[in-house]
């Protein structure tokens, strides 16, 4: 309750079904606005495939258009990603403590030569206050994600399912905005702020050091129990967060 001299910020209400699904893409009829970024073209629409193949049932696909290595056997530095549409962006703070899950399927490529040093997921908040300048970027390493799943592209599995916990302690790393410093685990406030003001969500398609074709399916952000602490609730977008962790 407020008096005439005190105002409060507008609240945010998110309706979540019993399944916990907050936002997702199953590509039933279209590519649902997903793009491919990082190839020769700045951004192109992900190709929609209205077919079933293995565990896939309608999906989007991307293919390598550009390779950049500085030495023989080196990792590809020109990485391409599946970029999520606007439905995945904005205030998704209620997903904190939940999971981002999806399936990647390998159609072609040398999966014995993975870009092991690449990041499987990248989350950006362009408006957040960063370590040095504006913006916070969080990533989840591919090597970490592969170590947590029972399937592996290296053992010949065509499809690999990933489910990454949206908690600061689960293996996420934060860009320090300083090339002389290693990326560090984010704080609780870092992750909550990014999830509450998402400006970009990217999933790696460029899994190998050479040419590959990779499909994406069953993308889901879900959480059955809200875990946002009171210390992050001063504003709905978590732009004021006082959590110590």
C-alpha cells in the first residue's frame, strides 16, 4: 500500500501451466522466427523441415557457410548459431532455477573434431550494467554440456538432448569485458538480471571444426517452482538486485 508521496513499480505476472513451460518452439508448422547468425550472411532464416527423422518431428536446420582457423587442426573461430525469436526475449525472470532444454541432431560433419572450446548457449542482456561497460553476456560451455549428457556425437549418436539448469552455480560463465581476464561464474544477481531482460538467446550449431549440417528441435524454457529471491524483486526487470550470492 502506498501514500500520495510514494509510488511503486508496475508488477509482472507470468502465467505458467502445470508443465512449467514458459516459452518453447516445437516447429510444428514453421521455423517460428528462428534465425541463423554467424555464417557469411549476417542473419538468415533457419530452414524449416516439415518431416520426421530419427527422434526429430519437424525441426529447423542450419549448414556451415564459413570456416576460419588460424592453424591446421585448430578450432573454427567463425561460429554459427541458432538465434531465438522475440518470444524468448524480454522478461523471463520466472525461469530462474528452471531449465533451458533442446535437442541437436547431427546430419553431416566430422564429429570426432568438435569445437570443444566453444559455448553451447549464449544469453545476452544489452541493457544490464556490465563489469566494465554496458551489457552482460553469459555462456554455457559445450564441453560442460556434453559431460552432463549420456549421449555423445563422438560415439555416433545422431541426436543429443540437452537440459541446462538456469542457476548461477550450474556452470555458466560471465564475460568480464577484459581480454586479460578469464570469464568467471556469474553472481545470482547477474543471472537473474539477464533472464529478466534478455536481448538475445543463441544455441550453437557450429559443433565441428569443419563443415556440418545440424538440426534443432524441441526448445523449451521451463520452471515448475519460482525461485526468484526477494532481494531481486525491487523492480520487475531485476535492474535493482541486492542479493549477496
